[in-house]
C-alpha cells in the first residue's frame, strides 16, 4: 500500500523506534487473537501489541461501545462531568482491595507511574525512590531513572533520587549460580536444593537492606515501585515472600509501596485479577495501563483516600484523562473480561503453554528456561545449558523471524534481548496455543538443521 514507507520512515520518523523483524510487518487488520497483513496473510498474535490487547483485537463488543460513544460525545475535559467516568471508577475500584478507592485517570503507563511517584513524594515528604534492576516503568524524564535497563538509557542524566535494588532473578540467581525455584510463578525446573529456597528471599532482602544502609537518609524513603512480574525485563519474578518483606522494610523507613500493574493487571496472570495479589501484599498505590483499554489510550492510578488528599492543595490536570470515549472502552473491557471469563482462560491456556514449552526446554539445548504465570510467559534462549549465556542476537532473530514467517508473532525482552515473550490477547484458545508451540518447535528444529 505504501511503496515509499521505508523512505518516510527514514526521513520523517525519529530513529529510535525499534522495528521488529528483518522484513518489517505492515499490518492491515486485527480480529481477536489474529492479525492480518496487506496480502491477507494471517498471524497469531502471541504478543498482544506488547501485552496490551487484553480481550481481543477489534473485539465486537468493544467496537460497538466505541461507535456508540463516538456518535455521542468524545471529549469534554474534566472541568465538566460525564457519567461514564463515574460509572467507570465505580467499576474499576470494585476490582481492587477496599482500601484503594481514589482514582486518577490518565492515558498511558508512563503518566500513571509519573503520578504515582509524585504522590509518593508529596505524601511522605521524602524524595528517594527504590526500583528494581531490570525494571521498566516508563519513558518520561521523571521515570527514566526507575526504568533500570541500560538498553533504555541515553547519555543524559535521568531523574535524581532513584536507587536500584537487585532484581531477584530466579533463572540466573546471584549466589553461587543457584536458582531459587520457590517462586510465586510456575517454573518448570526441578528444585536443586531445598535449603536454597528460603535463602533466595533472605539474600535478596539483605541486599535491599544494604540499599537503605548505604544510599537512603535514615527513615526518609518516599517509596518502592515494582512490577509484580517484570515484563520488558524478560518475565522475571520474585521469590515467594520477598515482596512482603520489602514492603515492610519500605514502610518502616517512611515510604509507600507502588504496584505497577501495567502488564500484570486485569487477570492476565490467571490466578488473580491483580498481579500484586500473588505476592500477598497490599500496595498503597496501584498503576495500570495497556490491558485496561485493550489498546485504547487509557491508564489509571488508584490509591488510598489518605494519600489522594495531598492533591487537594493545588491543581493537577490532564486534558484527556477520563474522557468519555476512553471510559466507555474501559467499562466494556471490564464487562467482557467478566462475561467471557478471560482470567480463567489465561490460567487454562497459560498453564498449557508453560507445560508444553517446558517440553521444548527439555528437548533443545538453546531453550534455557521457561517461566511465567497465566498468559505472561518467557522463554529464555541461551547458547547452552551449561553456561546459560544468552543466545546471540543473530541466532535469536533467526528463530524469532522464522516463527513470524510461519504465522506466529512473539515478543522479545530481557536485558540481553534473548527472552521470547508470550502474552497474547486473553481470548486465545488451547488450539491456538498448540499452534504457537508447534511453530516454535519447528523453528527450533529449523535452527539446528541449518546451523
Ligand atoms: N510499566 C510497565 C510495567 C510497562 O511495561 C510499561 C510499558 N512497556 C510502562 C509502565 C509504560 O507504559 P506506556 O508505554 O504506556 O507509557
């Protein structure tokens, strides 16, 4: 359709946008878990537009709600009132623990996390923020410091006052190369050493204590921000009990705890509607985006009335936040998630995927690890299982590109870019999952046959 796309891209688009695949994919249409290019070729979308399409591309019920609202009123700004906003915040808060009542609607994950940090600092009167290595929380200058992956850094100073705690990396481990398998997510590896189980939480916790000891004025932390499972970082998750202890330490030192649910929210992890629930913690502030709007720009911060009170003293404004169109989408997404029991489907299809992918891990030397929960799954590709060194980029891209050519789109993540990420729309079926595994299997066979 656009002969000169490459030229426009080179001439008129800033050169930082990552392009997936050697031959870039030009998309035409989306239907639920399927995407179509201009030649009519169909792809199973196993990445959901970066963990964003929650209920399905162009879901008919969502589209109907949008069309209805488009013909009535798009925009009003929050200086006027519109019933959608009130209906929506009522529905949204009903999914959260009862202490989280106060909602501020925005348009993206970065905006939500910006406000969360701002609230933490304002409420506590403190400045220092702790985030985890390997985390992704957003791209605004206020957040770049919390996004602790060098791949997302430029050579300019980022926000002050951010300290990085070690990420409890279940796969690589940090103490003697041992893994903690006593994890909150399904991990299909055998437990090597039962005594190490509790050590992982303890060791990582000691390291967090050191962050306090060496970097933070005593008793003056503003907050901790954490994803319930790190997404962009390559599906990395915390050992059991770790986050509970971390929350306690932060609170003892005067801070609040922020759960970034941008990827893990809305039932994607299967067992719970919110990712933080798998850790048994009660955050003070929860941020959300992506799946909340099924691809429509919508995000939210939800906090306690006490914390929200700090915004009383001045104006804090967002032109598009909570517009009638976004709220009509948000409402319908919640309805569809419930009606179609998509959280349960995430658990069912996710468990199937984890088990089947584990068979590939047992079969192929380059599949180092398979981990995740529900429909948030990582497959870490390595040179060999002895060293677990990341597979080099050329080989990774061969496997990944091959999957695309065979009709399956998979994401990519991790500090070394060697983790395949699977996070399809939550309407994906067992038959689709079987097809995805079959294609990955074939591309791994092709990889070894060609090498
Ligand atoms: N938090 C997490 C966990 C994310 O994965 C992302 C986006 N990848 C963000 C925040 C930022 O969201 P946005 O791109 O909508 O600003």
